[in-house]
C-alpha cells in the first residue's frame, strides 16, 4: 500500500477544504480514486492519474476526477511509494492547469529539503481515508 499524505498550512488542509465545498458525486469519485492509487498493484496512469511530461513539472502528477460535467484535478507528488496531495482545483481551461502546476511546484519546493518532503508540513491520511475526507470543516491544532 502506498501511504497518502496531505499538505497542511496553519493547521488546515487545503485539499480537504476544497472538497468540503464540492458536489457529492465528485467527493465519492475522489475517494474511489484515492483508494485506487493507494494500491501498489495499480499503476499511476490514465484515466485516473496523469504524469506530467514537461521537464519542470516532471515530478508532479494529477488525479483526474470528472463528475456532473465538472472536471477536478488534484496535483500530487510521489516519492518512494508515498503520495503527497498538494493542490486541488476546478479545471475549466488549460490555463487553470498551468496556474495549479506553478502553485504546486512552489509549494513542493517550500516543503522539501534535499529532494525529501519535510514531514512537519504534511499529515499521514492513515488506513481509512474517510475520516480525513469526511468533508466537514476541520483544523489541526499543532499536530
């Protein structure tokens, strides 16, 4: 099993907060796809995951969710069987992806040292994804 981590900023998880506001079908599909990528037996490839081939974004992937005519993307970084969820956004046009990639790369650079993620900026989702992504407003106090 791959471990899944989420980025936290000032005790809040931006990816979870994004999904708090998403439609139910999108949330369910997101959870299904997280379970899919968590399984080491599943290759990180389309249709659920896209690996970016542009040189400066080559370290990043995106989870691709489409439901109710809405496209959602979650940018993540993978290293040594660990997935780090960085940024979620609604994809309306190509510019949205470029902006999200820039944001994610900047974030990844700020939380990593010597090409390793500094674990003080992330939280392990654990075995069960549903408590973290139960889509209620959550904050972590210094944890």
